[in-house]
């Protein structure tokens, strides 16, 4: 048993205690019967109760704290840079280009057989011609409006003509702002009198558009 364990107390059985008390009572009764004058002397004994010291419990074991690690200041590692190589100063010297006389290289690529696309039938140039006026100049001139003759007015009319495949003028359009009296006189005459050799595209007669300038001038 460990040294710090408490000592066990002695336990007295109640039955044994009653037996002892009975023996004492019987003896006392015999004494009183034999000698009635017998006086029981007073009991001057003192009961001393000793406190049996109990061993104190073992001291509580406190967990030991691990010693704190001392933080050392960071040590900066100094690295020495590599020494710089000093190049010698070059002065007073010039370098000339080195010319290597080597023959030109000829690159030959193996492209295999190249098949040219079929050009198709040969192209035939189609000639085109513009429409040309067939009406003589004396008939082509529109009549001068009488009102403009009295006022002495003259005009130049830019006109766009649509000429059909039959050579007749099918449409007359003024280009820009023009005098309406001069324009109406010219339009009526052109649609009625003028004839053209139609435009040609190859061997075909085609419709075409032609721009002209028609001038109205007074004589003298």
C-alpha cells in the first residue's frame, strides 16, 4: 500500500459489545447480592480521544508547461553579388563587315505535277457602240417658243434621253432646274422628230441612255 494512503479504522461488532456489557451487569448484580453495602467507587477515569492524523493527500500534480521557445530575431542573409566583369574600353578601332563570297542557293521544291484548270472556251470580245443621231441638223432643231423670242430669252437645256432598240426616243428628262417653256418645246419636238441609230452590243440592238445639251439661241 502506498505511504500516503489513510490507515483503516477498527470496526467493533455490536453483538460483541452487547455481550461485554451483559457480563459487566451480571457481575455487578452478584456483588450487590453478597455485600449490599458495597459502594461502587466513582469512576474518575477520563476518556481521551486521540485524533488519528490522516496523511495529507499527495500534492496535486500540475501539468508542467513546456518552456516557451525563444524567438530569435531574423537573421538577414547577406549575399554578395557576383563581381561585375569590367570590359576593356575599345577606342580608335572600327570593325568592317565580313563579306563572304558564297554562291547563291537555289531552292528546288518538289511540287509534283501541276494540273492547270480548264480555261474553257475562248472568250470572244463583244463590241459595243453608242446610239447616234440620224436626223439632219435642220430638222433636229426644235422650234423657238414665240414668247421667248419676244422677250429675247435664250437657254441651254441639259437633257437625258432614253433611246429604244428601234432608234426612237422614248423618254426625255431634264437634268437639274430648267425653264419649263423651253423644256416643253424641246421635249415635244424630240419625241416626234428625232431618230437614232440604236446602240449595239455585239450584233444586237439594245436600249441605251444618252445625255445631251440643247441650246436655244436667237440669230443676229
